[in-house]
């Protein structure tokens, strides 16, 4: 990077070998002008500054994808997660079946895709993590990156617990018969708790979790879950310890294997009895549901979380791209793939659940036939269903009141499908038991869940670690050491999920830690890019990087529609928490059912503290930097011009004397070309850069700088001034020109 400075001073005192000349960008009265130059190290070069200086694209020391396929699979592995498997099918079922696809697709187009491009584009444009990007746009916005990192930390802590449970089920899937296929027996009879519930529910709540009666009764650590949690964090550590150099190789498995398994399950599922009934139940459109506001809210929320927006991970992934990567195409391809996966997984899930429901109805009818035979209403168990229905309708309700018939309804069986852990570990495992060769299908299913979970966890941690590594002090520490400390910390905190109340704590984290904070961060990201950085500048950046100029669709969704949708999600989430007392489902072993309980006040206090911790950094950093309260500010990235009486964080808040420094587009991170001019130069707006402007500014600088009085060459941050033999005589007292070359 070459930085040109015009002045008449000869250099002032150094500060740690980085500063030259006293700082005052206005005339000091003696006709001289001074400036402090913070020399920018090569590893923080930005796209714009390197292009403007005629240097190769990209950051030579920043990690980069080894190929387009690695980037695409990493994005797919991160975006396509467990929510596509165990939440989307449930939402379709509860919100109008096939009709739910209408609001889902509309919200995908109006909310998901535009914000996706904002995050991916800004990361690729600035080649920084979340912390660096928002500090670059404006120092007052630095809290967005901190909030994003805190929310990501909360989610990473509890998300790995789900992978822990998948490991436990995966290991048990190799047992024949499957341990959740039958109730354990005590003295030759089934355990009462299992008999009152079901085999799969008992294995989940008692064998796996050993669930306590409430969140206030943890009942100690469960050593088998602690060991699985340790294994889970160990696997994650070895995957992400070297950044994308190590995790980029794993994504070929974690991204592709789930599709292979889904296809195998699809082929098997559609050949099963009752698969058609399951699909008809799920996708039969109930158009009247579209008039319910909650359906649209569920669609918007599902799109928001299924993309993994506001975690900082998409910004990190984009920062590893080449400057000319077509991020618009990537966004559209990933969005289509995400939506396709959700629908495809729903078909697979409900085809198999249809089989499970049909088998359940057949069992129910068989029980009722036994009762009919016992009372002489039928003579054989082999009568067809038509004859069975005729006999049942002809019974006298008064005489049969004590015959304890079961109610056999396919619709009710299908309506019993759950979401989240209930779908994966109770409902679907029960369906797997009924498949021939059940252990094989169990191994496939939980390997798929492990792949999906690890793919998303890799992306979550990459976003957080990229932010950490963008802080200069951590760049001096080896990546594996920092990653190890983060994993150890997360494992230690995660021990709370290995107690008998572990599932209750996980639901609390899922309900509070990653909801309001994420939506606020996403809303602030949109405002920062579109209204502070400027939608015109961002549009120009996208055009310079991709050759595609975003049109009316992008402008309308960025500026108006997207923020309104996110504000609606935020408002409804806050009102829901205020008006509806938060509850959780606790296991009652005596009755063999789950009971709804309210969170105690001290748990709600912890939940509120997590929400505050997620949101507070944004206003806090704004106030500290707006009023220059901090005397020492963490320099998370270099390459800035700053006054002696200010800090890096107040660079954008200097008085209007600095308005004429329009060449300093870069802010504290981009390290763009800087030209300190005389007072007679025309004042321009101090705006964030676009690549096109940088190129034109550099050309202008080169055109006006043909005969410098001095030449300066910098090696290892030391500047040596060499007289130019062609320079004018000292008697003329012409201002010298100096170039600082940063290799």
C-alpha cells in the first residue's frame, strides 16, 4: 500500500516505530501541515486499498477457500441444519400443510435472501470478520460485532449438546435389538414408567437424560452425557482448530452425506405402507390458515433462523472469498438449496411418519378386534376393515361403555408428530423401530443428524473465531491455542446441560439466548449497511465485485421490506414474552407424561441477563465512542489516521475540520489511500469507500504527484528519507512530497 502525504514538516517523534510527525491536520500558523500515519501491516490490507495501489487482489495472509466447491459446501453445511429436519415439517403440519409453503417462499424472497447478500457481500468486500466490518462502517457501530459474537457464543454452547445426544443415540444404534425397541423389565414385567409412556419416550427421558422433575432439581451430572459432551467438543476442536484449512476439508462429508441419507430414506419411505397418507396429511393445503398472522410470523422466523443470519458466520465465510467472487449467484444458489432441502426433508419425514401412523392404526384395530372377539361380536380376527367398521358402528354404546375400545384415527396419529428433540429422539425413533433392519436405519439417521449438527456448529464457531482472530492481540497467538481455550470454556459451561435438568436448560437457552438478540443484530446490520454505509455505495460495491448491479427488488427489500419484517418479528417476540409467561415441559416419571411448568423467577433472571448481554454492547459502544469516554480503545484493526488527542474509535467523530479529508475512505480497517490536502481543497463527504472511488482517487493522486522532493522507503515499519536529486532547491521552500511504501 502506498500512502501519499503532502506537507512541509520533516517528521516528528515516533510512537513505537509507527508514528511520524505531530498531529494537526489544520495549519499551525507556520504554514506547515502535520499528520500522523499509522502504518498498516500487510495482513490487514483491504480489497479496495490493494486494488487502488495496483496490488494483487485479496489479503496475502488471510485464509482463503481452496476452491469454489469448498466455499459452497461450507455455506450449505452451515445454512442447512437440524431445523430443516425437525422444525420445518412440524411447521408445515401445524400451519396449513402445503399452504405454509406460500408464506415461507414469500418470506424467503423478501427477508432471507436480501439479508443473506448483505452479510456475504460485506464480508467479501472488506475481508474482515463481523467485528471488523461494523467498526469499519462506523466506529459507533462496533457493538454490533460484539453482540453478534456474544449471541454466537451462547448458541455454540448449547448447540453442541444436541450433537452430544446424537452421539449417544449413534453408539446405541449398533445394539441388536435397538435399546428403545422394548421396555426394560423388572422381575419379568415391564418397568411401570415405560409401560405408562412408550419405549422411545422412556429411553429418551430416563435412559438418556435421566430427567429430573423440574429445572430446580438438577440431580447431579450424568457421566455418560458428560463423556459424550467431551467427545463432541473434542471432535469440534480438531475440525475448527486451524480455521478453514482444517474445517474446509470436513465439509465435503458434513454437507454431502445428509443428502445421500435423505435420498436413501426417501426411496425406502415412499415404498412403505401409509407413506401416501402421511404426505397427503402434511401437504394438503388449508388455505384458510393464510389469514392467521401467526402463520406468517412462523414463516418469517423459520427463514431467519434456517439461514443462520446475524451470527457473523456468513460474514466470515464471505471474507475468505476472492474479491471478484460472484456473491449474488452464491446467495441465490444457497437459498434455493436451503428451501429445497427443507421441502425434501419434509417429504422424507412424513413418508416414514405416515408408515408409523398406519402401523399404529393397524395395532389399534387389532386390539379392538380382540375385544370384539372376546364378547362374541366377531368370529375371526381376519375380517377386513370394512366389516370391522360395520360391526363397530352397530354396537350399542350403553352395552359397550366398559369395553375400553381404543380410538383408531390416522389423522390423530399423524397429528402427534412433534418438533425438535421430540421428533428426532422420540417420534422418528419409534418409526425406525418398525422398519425391517432397524439398527441399520438408526445408524444412518443419527449419522445424518451428526453431519447436519457438525456442519452448522462449524459455521457457528467459524463466525465467532473469525471475530476473535480479527482482534490484533489474538493474531499473535496460534489459532489452535485460542480455539482450544474457547472449546474448553464452552465445554465447562455446557456441563449444566449434562444434569438431570439439562434438557430444560437447553430449551431455556434456545428460547432466550438466540432469539431477540439475533433479530436486533440483524436489524442493526441492515440499518448500518443501507442507511449509514449507504445503499448506493453497497450497490456499487456489489457491481464492482460481481458485475451485477442490484436493481429495484434488492433496493426495496433492503431499504423497506426487510427492516419492517424484522421489526415485526422483534416486536412479536417481545410481546409474546411479556404477555405469555414462559414455560417448559418437564418429565413426570410417575405418570409417564410431560407436564407444562413455569420457569422460576431466578431462571427468568438468567434468561433476561442473556438477552441484555446480547443487546447491551450496541448502545454501550455507541455511547462510549460518541462521547469519547474511553481513553484507550482496543485497536481491532490497523491502517488509520488519527489525532493525538483522539483514539481509533473517534476517527469518524472528529470536528468538521477533517471534512476535507475525503480521501480517507477506509475508516480504521480498510487502510485505503490517504491524502492530506490544503485548506483550499474542496470539502467532500467523509464516506465509506467504494472500489470505483478508490481507483479514481488513486489515479488522481498519481497524476498530481510526478516529481516528489523526497522519496521514502519503509522496511519493517522504519522509514528512511532519501534526497531526490531532481528535487528543487531548499531555498525555494516548496513542500516536500513523501511516499510511505508498505510491503
